[in-house]
C-alpha cells in the first residue's frame, strides 16, 4: 500500500488498493470532512486522526499528494477546521507515528469484511489476458484476500503474492486451502518486496500503484512476460475521492512502461472492482520483448 518516497505517513497509500477512502460501507459515501468525522467518531483517536488525514489527502491533485511539505499543509488545514495549535500538532504527530499501521488496519478490515464492498471474483481484465497466456510464474502485487492469486493458481500458474495487510494474506491462504491450490505469500509492502530480475511471466497490478516503480516492474519481467494493470481513470475522481496512486491520466500507463510492447490498452466505462460503481477505468497489458 505505500509510497516510500513521500512522508512516512503515506508510505502505504500506493500499494494495495489505495483506492477507497473509508473504513466501512456506511462511510463509503461520505464526501465531506464533516461526514468523515461523523462516520469515524467511534474509532480510536489515532485511527480517527488518520482517516481525517486520508480523506483530506485524497482530495488533493496527485502532484500535491507528493508534496514533501504535505504535513505542514495538513497542519494548516486542521487550523481552518478549528483545531488549536496544540490539537493540530497532536493530530499530525498521530498520523506520522501511527499512519502506516492505521493504513494496514483499515485494509485488514476492508479486505476481510463479512460483507465485502468490492469484487471478490478475479478481475475480469486479468482473466481475459491470462486465458491467452501459457501459465508460468505470476506475481500478484497487493494480493489482498487472494481473489486473483487463487484464480491464477487454479489455471496452473505458480503464484506468489504479497500485501502488508497480514489478516488479508492469512485469509488468502485459508481461501487457497479451501480451493485446493498453493500460494507463496509474503507480508510486505512494495518498498520491501524483492521483485528480482527476469523472474516473472506475469505481474498483476490490480488497483494498486505502479507509478513509482516502472523500472522495477520492467526488469522483473522475463522476456515475453506481461504486466497486467487495471485502475481508475482521472475521470472517476470527479464524483468521489480516490487515492491518487491508483488514478491514471489518458495514455499514462503505456508511457509509464516505455520498454514494454503494448498488448492492449483501453479506457472503458465499466464497474470498478473497488467501490463497485460504473466509472472510467484504465486497463493495460504490456509485454517485455523477447
């Protein structure tokens, strides 16, 4: 879940589904700071502080989300919300000190929810691409509860997945056991996982960030290997808050991977796996030349 180059606070936002800004279905529709405060009132102080920060951060344009002075700006925002200097300092401290763990916990909750508000079936674009490929070694980046990893394993792929949300990974392993397939898993974020070189026949980036590591992805693919990406188009942010790590502009993904051959690229209006709304998406498959 995270962008290592930004403040420690936001390091997780760019990995697993940095897409949806709230903790539970009732809060999915909160579109104002006051509504966020209402929906998170029962959370512990550190988690409440983090959810407020996360809502504010996802409202910013992507380039501003990467501002090295982000927390200074956030403190100023808190003052406009009526916080005293001491209260603003305390909130910023909580986010800085506990933000990473708060992000992991929120995705543990989302990805292991009894009534998930996301597609628990394999990503449809991934299924289309995988059905045209010979099974090999696949890497599922930000695997969550294993919906894509398990399906790939059922098709004969040798699957490795990783995610910093340890409860989601545990659920993925349990789901794999019930399905009678084997997964190799690691509880790590992107910044800690060893992608290797010429290691994978397929790398899956399903609603996770890719913007920070295109060179890593390109090196990690075997010749003839493919990266498969589905995420949100910038248009999807017009009616809701979506984390900038999983939002891409028109034509951005093919340009992000200049050393790969474009197998397929499209920007359809379709139902997103996360949020389950019909919005503009981006779908990309690129192949490393033989």
